[in-house]
C-alpha cells in the first residue's frame, strides 16, 4: 500500500472513535441525570411524543445534557422535523416544521 492510500485510510479512521467517545459521554450523562432524578427516561418521553407524530418516521433521539433537552428527529416526505422536549417534564419545548 502506498503512503497516500495509507494516509487517507488513517484520516478516515480517526473520526469514528472520537464520535463513539462523545456518544458514550452523552449516554453516561443521561444515565447520571436519570439516576439523580433530574430527567425522565427517554423511553417514557418517546411513548408520549411518538403517537403525536402520525405519518412520520422516527429517526432517533439526541440528548443535550447542558440544556436537559431531548431532541427527537422525524422525517416525512423528505423533510426532517425536530421536536425538542424538556427532559425533566416531558413537555414539548419547540417543534420545527
């Protein structure tokens, strides 16, 4: 393998572990926040919000530990919709359309 190809492979391989580390850090934070009673479990939030989004495909969540907000992502006819939910109360804060 030549040096250029090796450099490209190494460049492509570096971001993946970084993304995994950031993801596990956020997961650890949400677990910590749940154990402390600061936030509701994601599954509880999803059970409340998903039925209110008929006709949309659920893409998944993100968690913002600084704001204590879950961002649920949906898609419908090629358009992405974000629903921001207060992780403490389960109340919808905002929704993009």
